[in-house]
C-alpha cells in the first residue's frame, strides 16, 4: 500500500513551493556541477526567511568528488531576496545546520510537479 505524500508540509502552500522550485529549475540549468536534492527549508536563526538548499557534486576529479551545500534566500511568499547564508565560524555553521527544518524536498529540479 502506497503512502500519500503530503506536498503541503509544515504550512507551506503550493504557490510558494512552485515559486521557489521554479528558481531551482533555473539553478539546475546553470549548474556546472551535478545539482540535486533541492529542499525548501526554514531556520530559527533566520526568521521570516525561506531557504532553498541544494547539493552540488563536482565530479571533474572522479577520484575525489567534492560535495557542497548551496543556499539561496526567499521571503515568506517565495520571492527571491538575492542573498545567501554565511556564517562567521564553525560553531555558528553547526548551529545553523542543526536549526534547519525541511518544509519540502525534491530530488531533482526537473521533476517539479505538484
């Protein structure tokens, strides 16, 4: 028996998901690395901000692939804020990572359908 997936998790509406994931599609088209695991997130450290997080994997050196998280900020209605997340030290970075809550997850931007 298949579980029904609730696309409106954590009180995030469909139009906000579409707005942010449309940006994920643009990012994926411009991505020189392999981009995946797009997530719309919130953090208690950045109230009133939605965060699009995705993973980039650079496989130009197959013996040593490099994986990084990337972030882009949006207001609560899904409008891009032209900013990213930065931390001043490792302690602040760890605090930020622990504060993240996933509101919506999509493996690849190209499968963006609700």
